[in-house]
């Protein structure tokens, strides 16, 4: 696995990354409905294009396995292509972001239990929470800080 920062063609690579985002969201966020994903897609695509730091994990043949987006030391997105889930891609991206880009914050929805448990295993702890409101429902967002590598 190769880990690298995207330094050129962010707009071009955003096309590939939004597909990874969409597949990963469908696989890991069963609480989201198709209409939620459709509404979030253009926002996610814009965020990917404009993110301060964008890191990718890829195979030797350049197939992108996943990505992490960082803004002001905060992990804004971490998504792994479904066929690469469970083999350490997310962990590698997260540790790369922490060690090389001083990423130390992340927000996780209470509905995304797998992500919450992943970040806890990786050394993040909840330091506060807030309510997110949208037209469909209201849910808690856990604000987490990286404390130590586990």
C-alpha cells in the first residue's frame, strides 16, 4: 500500500474519490437513505476538491483504496473502498494523517457506531457532544480528540 498526499489534479481525482465516498457510505452508513446520500453527494464532492490536505492510499497499480481529508488538524472525511474494508487501509490512513499532518480531531455521528468504535480503538476519546438537526431527524455528534496511539 502506498500512502501519499494529493498535490496536483485535486479536481480530477475528486471524481474518483466521490465514487469511493458514495460506495463506502452505502456500505457503512445504513442509517442514511438514498435521498440523504443524493443530497450530500454535491457537498462531499465540493469538500473533497477544496480540502486543505487530501491523502490517498493506493495499490502499486494505482488503484485508490481509500482517502482521508484534513482541514485545520481535523479529519473531515475518512473513507475506504468497500472491497478494501477490514485490511488496515483506514488505520494506515489515519496514522499517516496523525503522524505527518498532526490530525487530532474528528466528529462522529452517534448513528455511525462502527466509525465511533474504530476511532476509539485508534486512541480517540470523546471530549464533548452536540446535537445535529436536519429535517429528517436529530442526532448527537461526538467530538473526539486523539490522545494516544493504541
